[in-house]
C-alpha cells in the first residue's frame, strides 16, 4: 500500500530490519528472556548494519536520517514479539544517546559517538528516581562543582541498560535553590567511575530480556568537561528528547499489537470449537476486526506524527496524544488477543502471554498516559 509519509529509503530499511528480526532475534529471544539481557554481540551486529546510528550525524558514522527511520526500526523490532530486545535497542538509539547528539560538543561526540553507533559502547539515560519519574522536576540527585570536577550524589531507579551499559547520561540538580524544573544539569558518567555502583538488577513483570537496574552515586567525581550541554538547562534537554522517546514507544507498541493480531488470527483459524474453526464465529471476527481497526488507526497516526516531527513542526500536543492513544490501544489489543487464545493464552509457553505482560509498561514509561493527556489539555 502507498504510504505518503515515507520514502524509498524507509521501505528498504523496513525490509532489512524485518529480515534481521527473523534471522537474529526470533530464534534466540526465549533464551535471552531467561538470561535477562540482550547479548552484546547482537547489538554489535545491529551497529554493523547501521541500525544504531540512523539519526546520528554522518561524520560520526551515522546515517543522519530523521525520526521516521527510527520509527520504522521501532515498529519492526516490536514485531519480533520480544519487547525486551526492542527496548534495549531503542533506549540506546533514541532515548539515551540523543542526549549526547543533541547537547554534546564536538569533542564529546568525537570521543563517544563512533563507538555508540557501532554498538561497542551501550548507553543508558539516568533520570528516573524512586520519587521522580514523569515528574522530572522532582529529582533529588545532586551535583556540586569542586574545582575542575563535578561530584554527584544520589540514586536512580528503573534504568534500562543499567547493568550492562557503558556510558550513562545522568540528570542531577546543580542549583538546589532553583524552583521547579530549573537547576538540573546532565552529565556523562562512564561505567567503572569510582563511587558509581549498580545497586541491583531489578526483576520485572515484563521486558525480561532487558536489563534494568537501581544505580547509586556516592561522591562520583567526573571532570567538568563531562557536563553535557549548558549548566542548569538539563531539564529542557530531557523534555526535548522525550518527544522522540514517545514516538519510539508508540511505534514499538503498534508493531507489537499488529504482531499479536497476526498470531491470534492464525490461532483462531486453526482452532476448532463448536463444530468449526473459531474464526467462523461472528463474535470472534467482530473482535478481531475492531482490534485491527484500532491498530491501523494508531499506526497511521504514528506515521503522521513522525512525519510532522521530520518537518520540524512544533507537535508536542500531537506526540502526547499519540503516546497516550497508541500505548492504550496496544494494551487493549493484547487483552483481546490473550482472551481469544483461551486457556493457552494464560500459559507461559504462549508468546501472547509474554507480549501481554510486556505491553503493560508502555502506558507508564516515557510519560504516563495521565501525564500525556495533561499535556494535551494544556494545549487545547
């Protein structure tokens, strides 16, 4: 079908990612769920194919494409049915490393971006704390200037790639007297820096092949040159990057929902009940048709919003509506798909059981649905 929002390069990318997913992810995803993380070798293969640098500058090894390419990557990875693999990748490509790409100076980007794009160094973004998630202004971690260094103290929670990551972009309060969102700065912290510790690897309801950590910063000393962007302006960098993060989560959700529908359709066409295939029952056909309509609407709105962003439009309201709607729809569709699987849908050996669990966090991470609708309301 002709799609007005994409170019030929996006179609070729989609085909390439789809083949990679079938060959390199699907056969191994269950094992990675068991071990709790994605192997570095997979990420390096993705780096070799250019998947990790789609939106980064060419001079550092990227492809310098816009967010539409990243949305294609997110959607096709979502179709793998292993959301832990998807989020491991997307945090690296479009949630953490963009902080460096957008706010870093040339020296910082020269030092880190080539290895990030190649998958040799994996990134994480450290904003969330036990009492500060969607409310970024509420972070308590502190950074104090001491001569030629900054000294960071505090903790971070629910950090994706926190256990196996190499480079961390850390938000900390640098002006404790500033009100609200003011006085926050971003810092580059490398794994192994004295005082920087992984508290524990967190066990999760879903996304089990994605490592998630609680992190502690105890007098972590980093050189002044590791300040990322302007001092006390980190909140605005976080908010700016949230736009792409929310588009990524929406595209990921759309891919997952469509995959769930595909799996369920195949299931109900094969299952026999009441003298015929389950798909022959009007109630089943109606439920699937309604679900497909919702997913198609969410998918096309994702494409439209990604296109809007690519045109440089101010689309905070549209991104917020997308994030809320697409992620809600993903959860609705997962519920219906598991229901149509019957008892088998409740078994851990069923892919739909895993996908149902994985989808739940989409309405929480990257800005909870309630926060998103609040952003929409402010702009009505």
